[in-house]
C-alpha cells in the first residue's frame, strides 16, 4: 500500500465522493475531489502535487468523463496518470469506449469496499512500478560510459524484480497461480533451449518475461475473470482485451525484458492458422516468443485444474497439443515438445 498516494475523485454527486473516501479511509491516502470535468482539468493543471490515480465518473454535466479522460491522455504532463472510471454504465459499449480513451479499469456503482480498495491498490502499485522503470531509464542515460555495462546488469535485475512483483499482483487478482507462472516460465525456456534459431539470451529472456503473459487480466472485471461457466459473447470480448491492455501498458519501454513481455502478453493467444486473437496473426507473423508461450501456457493450463474445469489426464493433454500442430501451434515447436516429452512432463508434474 502506498500511504503517500494522492488520489483525485471526480464525480458530480458529492455523496459518491464521500462514500468512496469513506471506504478507503483506512488506507491513509491523500484525497482531492471535484464535481465538474472542467473544474477537475483546471485543478490537475494547477496542483503543486502530481496525482497518482484518478477516479472518474462518466456521466457528468458539461464535460463528461470520456472527454476528461481524452484530454488528460493528450497532455504529456498527465498522460501517464492511471484513470479508473466510476460508472453505473456497465454495457459493453461503454466499457470498451472507456478502455479505448485510455482508462486502465472501471468500477461499477454502487461501490463494493473490497473491490474498490483492491483495484485502487493494484493500479497504484502498477503506476509506481512504471515510474520506477522510467526512473531507471533516465538514470541509465545519465551514467558515464565506463559504468555502462554495470548499470545495464543492475537495470536488468531491477526489471526482473519488477516483473516478479507484478506477477505476484496478478496472482492475487486473477485465476493465475504462482506455480502456473513458474511452470510456464520453465516450459517456455525449455522450448527455446531446443529451438535451433534461438540463443542462450533468448532462453533467459523467455524465462524472465513469460511470467507477464497474462498481466492484462488485472484489467478484466472480477466477475468475468472468475466466472465458472461459459462466457457470453460480450464477456469474451472483454476477456480478450487483456492481451491488448497489457501491450498498451508495457509497449513504451525500451528495455529488453519489458519489450519481450509486451510481445508475449499481446500475442500468446494468436494461433498458427490465423484464428486467434487479438489481431488474427498467422504463422511466422506471430513472434517466436508468442508462439512458444502459447504452447507452454496451454500445456500447463490443461494439465492443472482451474475454477471452470478439472485437470486433464497427461495423455489427453499431449494428444491435444499434437492434434493442433499446424492449426493452433507452430509445428516446429510441437516437434520439439514431442521429442523431449519426458522433460516437459516433469515440469508439468511439479506440485
């Protein structure tokens, strides 16, 4: 919890502002508030303290929340402030529009204390992690050349630490488990190790970046993410957005591991035959990192229980991978998988 975080609440109903502040009073955050969009934009521009998070109502007189969000994202000084929409509008069009204008999340009214606190804490920590990455980038650029290699090593270690911190957050808020994340990392590294065109650096990169493959699930509403039954068409669209949301979060980094994580998060649901998502990439249009993690993720997910299914028998899992060679999975990777099947089974059977 970031006790020094400064949160701005924008809502034309004062009672809603008071309720939100009361629900978070134990968190010891610093609060500011505004009841109008134009007033809020002026407040943000003139505030001597940068805001760490904005809770923004959609339906307001004058300038609505969507417009306020667009203006903030267009301003270089405010574009990185995470914005969570507070709204009674829970239709898929409103949710999709909220993400498209730059929001990181939305919370439906009336508020539930646990959800509000959890989502605010998650995005404050993500924002802090992103600022740490930016600070490390600036620090690296200012160091003299004789320190260059040492700082690169130190920065890479920081990236690894940040990645594991973010995956711990993901584990706490999604259906992923730490053991699943660790196994996917090991399976991905093993596939890369036996791939003829990949280097030891690629193996290391995949091991450390693949844990971020589902980081975007933190932007998916809790009730959708943990739904035990089949998704509706609208719910599946929201679920699919976790790939693009993660990419948008990570893509601005120029650092190796975060760049790799952005590619993996964006492409690990693409399929060899072009029928995956979000961009329907086909064959080698899909980055090799995305192809590797796609197989590793499915292999481990089928091998273990989830809230919506039981674990498959190992022979069933292997048959599925083989049967979907050339359709869902890269045939060359399936060949590697079958040639070293005992090694992959050993990883999957880890408790």
